[in-house]
C-alpha cells in the first residue's frame, strides 16, 4: 500500500475513500448506490507508514435519486501523542440503483438539524451549480487527446522520438540540469488493465475506487517518466473525476495519460482519459476522465530536480485550450484549500 518513500499510495487512498462514501450513501438510502463523480481533492498531507488513517463520511445534499457525500480524511502520526493532521476533504456524488422492475428508487429527504449541517448543505448546492457550469464548458471545449505509440505486443512504453535526445541537457536553469522540452503529445503513455473478478463491487460492476486507483497509477507513471525522478514526486491535487459509463468483468480499460502543462519547474498536470475497449471490434467508449497535479516533495527537491517544461505544438489547435484549462485548474489549488477543507 505504500510507495518507495513509505508514504501511502494515493491510488489506494482513493479506493478507501470510495468504499467509505459508498457505505455512507447506502446506509442513508437503504439501497445500492453507484459512484457518479468525485470533486476536486487537495492533499495537504500524505499519510506515512504506521500512521492511523481515519475516514469519516456523511450525506450533505440529497436530491431525488442522487446524493452528495462529504468525506474527511485525517492521519494520526503517533497515537500516544494524539498528533492528528488533516489529509483531505472530498465530495462524492452517488445515484441510487433502479429496482428489479427498472423503476427509479427515490432517496429519503435529508433534514439538517444543526447550523453546521445547514451550512454544509448550502455549500453543496453551490458546488452542484458550479459543476454543471464546468461540465458545459468542458463539453464545448472537448477535443480528443493526442497519444503516443504503444508496443501492442508487450504493452511497453515507446521511447521519445529520435529527434528529442533525452541526454540533451539545458543548464540555463539554476540548481540542476533539465532535459530538452518535448511536446505534450510526446509525453503520452497508455496503460491497459483487464477487469477481473476481484475488481468488481457488490453489484458485479467494476469498483469505481479501482478505476481511480488505476487512473492515478497511469498519471504518476506519466509524471515520473517526464520529471525523471519519481522518488521526490507527490500528488498535490486531483481534479473532479466523472464516471460516464460503467464496466464489467473481462472488459479492457485503457488509461491514456499525457502531461498538459508544467508550472515553474515545480509542478505538472497530467490528464487521464479512460476508455473501455471491445477486444472483438476494437470499438472504444469513454468511461471516465480526470486530472492530476504532481509536485516535488519540498523546495530542495524542486531546485535539485526541476521538472522539464513541455513545448506548445503549433500544429495542434486544441493544445492552447488544454494549457489554458490546466492553468485554471492549477489556480484552483488556492481556492480548493479554502473550499474543500
């Protein structure tokens, strides 16, 4: 469950959060629920080996057939000293599963009894309106991501094109050497996972937490491959993740990850698109998408191993829009720390 540096793998943390919020949603509704989306997650602290991690989830907004669950994650470093640190706060959206006759199952009403609960409900209503506006903006600006070639026989990553020599260095930046800047599309990787029985939930569909775990793994591989030093990278922000189509056992899920933008040599954003592939027809259906921002562990690491930049591809008209949206998500870091915790 831990990385090389003895910190909790964030992919596993996402899986735990999905389990906890699903239990809360089903406890409140009394019916099976499925994950629809996860809000932005700002990670203020990454739990370490021997930490005691606590996850607390409760409903904050209930609609006709959907509900939003708020989850708070804390870590206790030394149980004897009771030193508790906030890890993150997130909001998961669930919908109830239809009954055996195909009819919708309605959620029971949520009746807040305290001022704190009423305030949480008001915030949830504001988030819901904001997410709808963002979804409309994404649909208008949607463009298929570029992808790098993949060795289909072995599933291995292809090297950077020959015109980009990875050994070529640029010493113009203080504190270290940086590789020549590739185009965003030249950082792309593909990761394919086959859905097996252990990956399904209690409703015989692929568990959403597993999909988020795999998406984070693809994003981290892409980020580490580009940054050149995986040990000092940490997950800083996870942008809202949506689940548009589900999957089942034996499905092939392909995760396409690409570096969208690098910020000041310290942080970088990786976008991940998840598609379900029919191995008989090779037809693909988009299942999910998410954006992950990674950064160096500390200022010393950032100076010693600055993240190489990515150049803008003038031949790709959609790339400028991708970079602008990446900047907006990066700027939401400050807003996220105020609204999500």
